[in-house]
C-alpha cells in the first residue's frame, strides 16, 4: 500500500471547523468544588486536554493510545456541547495552533461515513487533489493510512462526536481515528460516547502508567460529572 502523496499546491491551513451550538447554553470551564476539582463536563475535559502539554507527558507503546480524552454519558447529558465548547476556548486555541476539527459519527455510522468525515477534515484544512486517494479507500484502515501524512507534525485537536461500538469491535472506530495522529505527537483527540465499552476498551489499550492517556469523564443528565478512571 502506497502512502498518499501531497502536491506542492496543497498547503495545510489552520482552521477551526466545529459546528456552533445554541448561545442559550452557558459553558463553565473554570468552576471548581471545595476540593479543587472541576465541576462541569467541559471544565474537566478542558483540564484533561491541556494537562498533557508535550508528548513526553504521555508514555506510549505499540498499540496504545496517545492522549485521547473522552466524555461518556446518556443522551442529553451535555457530551456534544462539552466537546464543541472546547473550540471556543482561548486556552485550547492557543494550545492547538494548527486548528480544531470536528467529526460526527453516530450509532449507524458506516465505514463510508467515517471516511467522509476524514475527507471533510482534510478539505477544511486545505487538502485538494490528495483527497481522492483517501475517499476511494475501500477500508477505514486504508483511508487512515493515506491521511496520516496530512496531519504529520501538526498541533491540532480532533473532536470525535458520538462514537459507538461496531460489530466485533467494542471500541468502534476509536483506534482508527486515533491513528490519524500517530505522526503528530503534539496533537490530541477528544471523543464523546454513550457507551462505556468504548471507554473500557480504550482503557485496556492505554499505557500501564498511572498517567493514563485515556481520561474518562462520566456526565449525567443533571449536568454533574465524575472521573471514572
């Protein structure tokens, strides 16, 4: 399998491609409880994403996830808003100067849908001719393989919304999307899911270090949250 080549006329462009949410929703990234812990899903998630500031902060071995962070909870718990809200935070924007890309999946997401989300993220950041190679891939693994080089050495944040398990894979497309960043040690990924099996599966893939690269935040319908592990 040959790696996709990127033309001289293709130049990576830093963009923030995240849907806007209702201004009626008030986000709180800063409030802490009496013990100094962040009390909102978005506050915990922001803290986790910013807490690992360099690749050396997260030990990585073959097959392990590097700095993936997630929000797990039932429908209506505020997962998507917490995820999208990161894009408007000035600290997050400064940390990821190469942009923030949002990808939305869902319970019925097919491989084709997942590939199109990668294509859309590439197009939003300036890819043109090389998109065809990714788009014509027959498997998600192949598409990711061709797309890795586009994000190489970038400092970007990928927001993957509404991940579900797939047939035969309890972590769904999680590891495939994460592989997009394998040549981008300063990039990070945050995801949302309703299914704990994705969080458990990601935890099983993580390093045995006490500083796990998968930080799972559980959000309930009342808007409160707690760290699971």
